[in-house]
C-alpha cells in the first residue's frame, strides 16, 4: 500500500542556492515596489516594510472594490422598481444615495463634538439639576399648602 | 530595525561592515557559501567573508588594506568569534529576504 504522505516517494523539493533564491526573489520584491538597486545593494531589512506596505495596499484596493460593488448594488436596487417587465405605468425609480457611505455618520459625529465642550455639558447638567430641584420644591410646597389648609380646617 | 553591521576604527577611520544581497550572491557564486553549508571549513573562509563585508559600505578599500585590518583585529570579542559574527550577519540577510506567510505558529516544548 502506498503511503499518502509521500514520505517514501522521491522528493520534488527544488534545492536552491542563495544566488538562485536571490534571483527568484528579485522580481517578487520588485512587484512590491522595491527598486532594483535597493534590492541588490540596499538595506535588506527594509524588505519587510515593503512587504507590509504592499499588503496594506492590497487591503485598500480590496476595500475599494467591495465599496464599488456596494454602490452598484445600491444603484441596481434603486432602479429595480422599473426594471421588471410588468412594472405599472408611472412607477419611478427610488432615489440614489444622497451622499457617499460614511459621510453622514462622520458629519453627525463632528457636529456633536463641536457643539458641546466639557464645560458646557457641566453647565447644562447643573441647570438641569437646579430646574429639577425647583420643580420638586414647587410640588412639595403645593402639597404642604393643600395639606396645611385641610389640617387647619379640621383644627377649627 | 536596521541591518547588523560590524563596526570598528582602524588608523583613525571608522568602518562599518555589512552584507548586501548582491555581495552574498557573489560569495555564493564563488562556492564559499555552499562549502560552508556543506560543513566544510576552507582555510581562508573567515578572511574571505571579512573582505567581502567591505563591499557594501567601503568598496573602495583595497584588498591589501582589508588583509591588513583582518590581521590586526583581535580574535576575541564579547559577541563571539569573528567568524561567528560574520556568519550571523549572513544568516540575517537570508532570514530577512525570505518571504513570510501570515499564519501564526509556535513551538511547545515539554
């Protein structure tokens, strides 16, 4: 029975010398933006930063592609009411997004932080507390007056 | 992180020896790296590696001066022997240039 792991079969691993490995890796790193001279004669410790930068760039590109797909999806959804053959006459497409994704949320967040500083918030809280206290006192006094009035009536 | 260098002063001049990928490729082509990898220890191995390390930052220094400096260097160092340091520098180049994947791994020693 043949071993599935392939340990008994002759190895297909290609043994590279350093020179061969360096030659093979040169285009690999050049595709990540490493200049030819930098690769052969420069500081090799920078290679990992190029690799990381390239990974981030791919991530951004992937996100952009996803975002574009999302916008296309929104657009198709918006016109979908008039896209089918049996749409009633007078059917109109839904309006497309007014703003790009994330813009509204950013604006509201920015507005909230702009509107109130910490001191202003403290002042508002103090005003609220004094207003609550004043209303409580008014109610208390009213109750006292009505109870006092009743009591004086019975005393007489 | 910057590359590991071997720094010293000789005759009032500062030297900073390092390897580049190009220098190591040339060393490999000469057969020296393969010999070392096979466990061989050529007589002039240390001197050849030392002389090659000038190529990165001091390529204009003549072979005669390189030999002179090599003979003058003290054999003992707190970082290990000269050969050990040079081999460490070579290994660093190989490690840094090898592409790495994203899968995390670790050793569990009992």
